[in-house]
């Protein structure tokens, strides 16, 4: 993940799933108008709220076995198969904390921006 990225108020303007590549991509525009394509590699699943006209990020978090909060597991009713992959350290949970619009989690090996 790109170090020191300030996700606050970044806008998600596009979402693309490449099933054959097991990849989920988000098109992001930051408040300073800089653009970025965030790629989640080796994606196995996600639970995202519907894409809206405005999709503003409050923050984007990366969690592993040691750091994943119990409330995320409970609130999102994350399937046990995903928890097992996180526990085996083969996947991570990426949590999009939204201000407005689309938010939720993505289970993937890594995030590239």
C-alpha cells in the first residue's frame, strides 16, 4: 500500500471486477484532483454497499490476523472461510470506511495504489 496516503475525502468514481484475474479495482480521485487506480489483487470476496452518485471515503484500513477488529467480523457477518484465509495470513481485509455512499470490506492478498 502506498505509504502516507490520505484517504479522507477521496472519491470513488469507478469500480471494476476482473473475475478472470481475481482482481477488483477502484478508480479514486483525491481532493487535490490526483487520480489513482487502487487494485486489490487475488480477491476472493467483498461486501460493499451499493455504488452511489457520490462515494466519499472517510478512511481505508488494511487489517491482518493480528489487527482485525472483532466488531468488523461481527457487524459484517464475515464468512468463516474468509476468516480462515486471514488467519492463515494468505489474505487481508481491507475496510472502506465511507463518509457517503459505497463502503464495506474486500478480502484480497494485497492492495496496490
